[in-house]
C-alpha cells in the first residue's frame, strides 16, 4: 500500500505528506510511482503467457512522466484524441503500440495517426470507417484498425460511465460489425485486424467481460469461416477499484477465466486499464482554510478546504466517494464531528465529501484518496483557479512533474479588445 501512517503521520512511500505540502503548497496532487509500477508489473506478468499487451488508457492520468515511465516498462497506450497522441509521442511512447478509440476522430487526427503508423484505430461507426478509408487512400498508407462492438451488456456502474449498452454512443451492434468486416475486409487501404469492446468503467464483476469475450469469439468464428482473419481482440479497460466498500474482481482470476475461453485460439489480446493502474497511487492533498460549524439546529458543519470541484469533479459529477484521511492521525475520536468537506467554488455542487467524521482545526491537512485517475485530467480553471501541481514520489525521492499554474498561464491566450 502506497499510503500508511508512520509515527502518526500519513506517508506516501517513505515521504511524509506534510513535507510535500510545505514544499509545494496545497492543493497538490501526489502520486506514488512505486505503486503504479507494482500494479503494472503484476498485470503484465499475468498476461505474459498469452500474447497479451497492456494499452494504458491515457485519459486516466496523462502526465508526461507517468506516460514516459509506463512506456519504459513496455506499456502501449489507448488514446482518444490528437492531444493524447502528441503526449504519448512526446513522452517516448511507441505509435506502433498505440490504439486510438473514440467516436469523433477528426480528419486531422486520423491523418496524423496513420502517418505515425499506430497499432490500430478502434472504429466506432460506419462513417468513421469510410473516413479512415478515404484518408488512408489519399495518403497512400494502409491504416490498421479493429472494429468496436457494442455488445449491449449491462454492468453495475454509474450511468455516465457505462459504454456497452444499446443506448450508449460507443461501438456498433455485432451484426453491423460482421457486415463491415466483410465489406471492407479486402479494401487495399484498410487492414482490419480484429475486434474490440469496452463495457464501461469502475466495473466490479468479471461476468460481463466473459460474456463480451464469448460474443467476440463467436463473431470471430463466423468471420474466420468466411475467410476473414481476426488477429486481435481488444477487451477494453474498466477494471474497478475500492473507493469505499466495492470489492472488485481480482485481475489474475479474470485473466485465468478469459484464457480458458481463449485456449484454442491463436490470437493477440489487448486490455486498456486506466483507473486500476493509477487511481490508488494518488492523493489530492488539501489544507483546511475555515471551519464553519453549525450554530443553529438543522444547519450543517462545513469545513472549507483549499481544493475544490475544479480540482476533483468526481464527487459532484458521479456522486463518487473518495476517502478523506487526516494527515496527522487523530488520537481520539472524542472531538470528531461530521463535516461536509467543501471547496471555495461558488456552487452548492462544490463538495469533496459529505458527512465525514473528522477532528479538525484550521490549517489541518487532509488527504483525498484514490485521486490518481480522472482527477487532474478532469480538472479545470473554473472560478479562475490555477490548476494544481503534480508530484511523483518513489521511495524517498520526490519529483515535481507539473508546476502549479500561474495567473499568467491562465490568461496567456486571451486578448483585451
Ligand atoms: N478504453 C476505453 C475505450 C475507454 O473509454 C476507457 C475509459 C478506458 C479504456 C479506461 O477505463 P478504466 O480502466 O479507466 O475504467 N471519468 C470517469 C471514467 C470515464 C472512463 C472513460 N473511458 C470517472 O472519473 O470515473
């Protein structure tokens, strides 16, 4: 575990969080590289027997250092925009290990990705397939792609982060994929090499994945019988973590069960984990500005901290729970009360946690946990707040991997006319 109390002080690896706060100020994101590396290596070792490759979903945490270090470990990348593609390149990731997903790929993005020779586009619609075909033809470079199936399989997660249902904009029905594979399978400018599916995010149960895999294998069999090769199956990401009470499935047992279904197949397997690789490594470290305890009946106790919804939007957006720990361990719970932890942004939706039992004073440091994924990458400048710095820790080594934004950063692209 990357976070633990030593002598009553919360540490990340060997570093007291107090040291990070005093050196870089608050609010600040902290990540444990040791944790990301351990999880990555554990996953990769499970995939080793098969032709399995991890394509890290860059959207979860796209800091250049995180991408760079994962690339050094051999990771491929799942990207969803030209910006993410540029990040992967800049950080030393390999285009030939990069998958490009997303329903709205622009002509320019497609063109850049083809020129760079990416591993494959994960194609989400017939129109997109036609566009890729025409860009490839104009460039006279063959494009690699997999077709994304929307298998209509329910998962238990927040409705905003399910992707594999009929009502979701992602992928295509099995029948359509089957038709397109055949129609475009012999196109000289398209190398259709496989199938993909991604069911959603923060999934705790393994069953939906196995059902999706069975669907893909049946489709593969039908296509093979007609002479179309399916060389790769991309099973997507979405592996859940424990924010509160969730008990996610064990990655190893998922792979074991999946490989049982795959035992007679000579096929490459891709997975696209984002959250499960980076979430628990991260903390949003924040300091208490004001205590605003209830002074009359039915009012609530508020603690106003210096982080806000612009830094971590998951609680208001998805009703997400993030554990909030005091950095200085509390000896007794006698003084504790239930606080709503809120930020300075002028919105009622600006909360980080509600009803948290804590013993607090002004200046106390709090660690908002599991903030390594979909936290900084979803942050904004709302209320003209500067985005946080990011700090990477490994053992006792501390590196600033993104500086705190300045007011100049905030306004540099604006003009007064
Ligand atoms: N592959 C594709 C095609 C995806 O769309 C995603 C995530 C992933 C892989 C990685 O999923 P993961 O392993 O991280 O669950 N902002 C939301 C999560 C949105 C996920 C979007 N797609 C949150 O904060 O919970």
